[in-house]
């Protein structure tokens, strides 16, 4: 984003919702529970987000399909901030690797589910084609 008068341009919640493909309600919830707090508020009280805030929200969104809990999301955000510092403790790096291993395992689980869904869809297609042939006396569509 561009900067105006030396300050980073901040984004209203609606723009952030569009960019992150999350609902306003979800973003408000994240704020209410302290998961991602907007950098500022406008004079009218509207939430204003920085690019760093958006990056945090996108990290959370990427964790959702892998069934990480809100507490795990909070912990990962803390860990990513810790490892970004030059004096990051080894424990933070170790914890980040643990998150990565967990994410890999969960992704494998999703791949298996998708494979099963593909098999199911193929079977439904076969059944549908067979029913069509039976209904039309063996003539294919």
C-alpha cells in the first residue's frame, strides 16, 4: 500500500473482508477475542487495518481448513512474531517446525478426503449413466 504523509495507509474492515474472503462478522469476532486487533480506529470508531494486520488475518484464514483452534492460531501468530526477531529463541523456531509438521499431516488427511470424494463422485456418475441407459433402453445420451 502507498503511504501518505509518512504514515501507512490503513484499510477499512470492508476492504479487508473482501481481500481476505472473510465476513465482517468473523473479522469483528477476531478483534473481540484479541486474535487480530486493528491497528487503529477512525474518529467514527471504524476498524482500520494495516497490511501487517491483513497478513495476520490471511495466516489465520489459511489455518482454518486444517482445523486449527483459535488458541492454536493465537499461538502461531505469537510464534511467527517471535521468529521474525533477530534474537528469537530456539524454542520459537522449534514450535514453528511443530506447527509445520502438524499442518503437513492435516493436509495429507485432506488429500485422502478429497480422493474419497472423487471416488464417490465417479461412482455417482457411473450410477447416473447406468440409470440413463436403463431408462432409454440402452441408448447413451
